[in-house]
């Protein structure tokens, strides 16, 4: 039968392993930030037009993909389905 020290050690080891795995996953695929201009749309992969980038420097989607994303987000908020 394990005593409290063994259980605490196992929990600490598991927490450490989960933390390291989460850190590795986050650093392996960094997400674009608002400070990082996107040349290509995150939705369709096509180049973002210069006019859109000039109007919205932090845009990560072209106008049609952004509109579609907003419709999906509105629908999700209305229905509560994520």
C-alpha cells in the first residue's frame, strides 16, 4: 500500500510531465498574434489583399473568410452549440 509521500511524488511527477507536454505543444505551433501580420488567410490560405491589410493590419483572414467566421460565431452564440 502506497503511503502519502509516494502518492504526492506520483502526482508531482504527473503534473510536471503534463506541464512539459503542454509547453512543448504550445511552442511547436505558435499562434499568430495581432503583432504578427499575416500574408495569407488562416481560413483559405490565399493571400490577404493589400487593401484589407492596410485597413486591418492585424487581420488573419481575408474578408470572405472573416465574414464566414463571424456568421459561425454568431450562430454558435445563439444556439449555444460549440
